């Protein structure tokens, strides 16, 4: 079996995001990282749980994303949960700023991955789900599973 290249695999996925938020739109953004952070990402040491995007002035920042320190670079290492600047075009930032301010949407990171050797972040414009929305999502998922089971049993 062929091993996937580092460009083909996800580093970290925020699974709770799709459960807790209604995703309206996704955007790909680059990240400004330190060398020790890239080394740690290549080892898969990242966590997007509880992280979020924030627009400050004309820049977008990633807050609370945890990238564990890289062992061999511990002397010159990085702070695990520091703010990280996201790289987006000015027009994209302006559009996001308008939507976040006007419609009360949040910037939620969905996944962190490598693309052509560069770390990228999939950022979502999302609206928080209410408790009844979560129950509906769970109910839909269970119905889909039941249908799949019935179809599989019928094929046998």
C-alpha cells in the first residue's frame, strides 16, 4: 500500500465544529508560522479544539490553536497557543469582516493541512447551532444509518 504524501493528509481536524455550528461558507487561508511550529505540524502535533478566527483591523488572526512544542527545538521553541496571523487577500478580509459584523457569524477553523508543502487552514463562516438544531442533526444521522443498514441487508 502506498503511503500518502504529507501534502495529501490532514494535520488536525475540528470535528466538533460541524456538530456545534452551521457552516455557511469555507475559505482557505495560509498561516504565518515559526520553523519549530512547521516541524511540529509535520509530526501531526496540532489541535484546533476551542480555536477561532478573529478580525483585528485589516488582519485575521487564529486564536487558541494548540501546536505542541517540537522537542529538538525546545531551546528556541514557540508558545503552543500563541496568536497566529492568517494570510488572506485584502478583499477577502473586507468581505469576511462585513459578514461577521453584520450577520453575527463566527470564524471557525475546520481543518489544518499541507498543500504543496505549505500549511493551510480551512476557515468557516459559521453560525452557532441551538440545542434543538443539534438534536435534529443527530436524528438525521440516525435515520441515514438506518436506511444504509436496510439497503445493506437487502443486498445480502
